[in-house]
């Protein structure tokens, strides 16, 4: 799994991806070219080692797993299996899902980004304002008076699930 080589194995050209926690992953170029960021870096800069300063190794492992499954199931045209895989893929704690979403946004893997964003939206659906603030660690910048007025004008925004569960 971890390797510092960026050699060509057989006919597969390999790229080395280096995470923020200094783990290196040797991955087939054809897989990671699903990332617009990496595709641009490879074409314009002709690099074989790519630093990913904002992505943790745990998150990159999940993304590589997704890219492999996507390539495999796209080749076999098995859409049902892929949908099942996607459901399981996002069946993680919310913090991990948010890390994945930020990472695929950085990597510009558009299909996966849309899917992760939808999964996040599904998780916060019907949550109260307080729960959403807590989930995303957003501090209210309203004064107590502004908050009271907002509550009076939009009581529906404070209805819903107060649970900020991160599962």
C-alpha cells in the first residue's frame, strides 16, 4: 500500500500520492485521473509524485477504494452493484463523511462530490438550526436580541430534530 516509487508496473503508469500525515500511496494513474486536480497536475506539470497537503491517509484510502470500485463497476456496467456500494460508502460517521466531502472537493472528483454532498444533505435534513450549527461548529454571531427576533420571524427554522448526532 505505502510506497515511495512512481514506477511503471507492466503497462500501468503509477503515481505516488502523499497525504498530510506523510503516508505515500502508489496508485495507477488511470484511477486517479478521475480527479480533475490530479489530471491537470499530470498533464501540465508532468509529475509522478503528488502532495495532498489537506488530505489524511484514512480519507485517501476511502477515496482510492471508491475510485477502484467505480472503475471496476463502470467496466462491467453493473449499476445496481455500484448503487449498493455507494450507499455503504457513505454509511460512515458524519465527521468522516465531511472529511471525504472536503477531500473530493479539493481533488475535484465531481461525481463523488455530488454524491457526498447529497449524503451530507440527507444527514442534516429535518435538523434544527441549533443541531446544524453544532454539527458544522458554527457559532452564532447574532446578538441575543437578533436571535430572539429571528426566532419570532422564522419559528419553523427552530423546529426539527435537535439531535446533532454525528453518526
